[in-house]
């Protein structure tokens, strides 16, 4: 989220961009996934706009690619 916007939930507050970290566990291995969203200063709703959702999807795809690469490398190591 690039600019402060009016809250689409309550229409009174303004959104403040946030980045939180979620831990994703895949095949027993943990990965930290940054999560972009905004919080309304009035109703405290958490909202992700299009930019946030696209960035979150891009970051998840990066983690998925890392997992695929790690699995491919492990398969190559087996005799």
C-alpha cells in the first residue's frame, strides 16, 4: 500500500501500511513469509489492497520456488 487511504470498511478512518511475518511450515521446514496489509486507525480492520495482495502472492511464489529447488537438489543427491 503506497498511500494512506480511507478505510473501505468503516469509511471514517485511514489505513496505515503494515508488514507482519507469518511462519509457513512445509515438509517440516519453517519459512518466514512477510505479509503486507494495512490497519484502520478507527475500526482496526486489517485490509489488503491490490498492491498488497500482489506483493504477498509474489513472496509466496518465491518461497514455493525455494522449496521446489530444495526438493530437486535432494533428489539429485540420492544415488
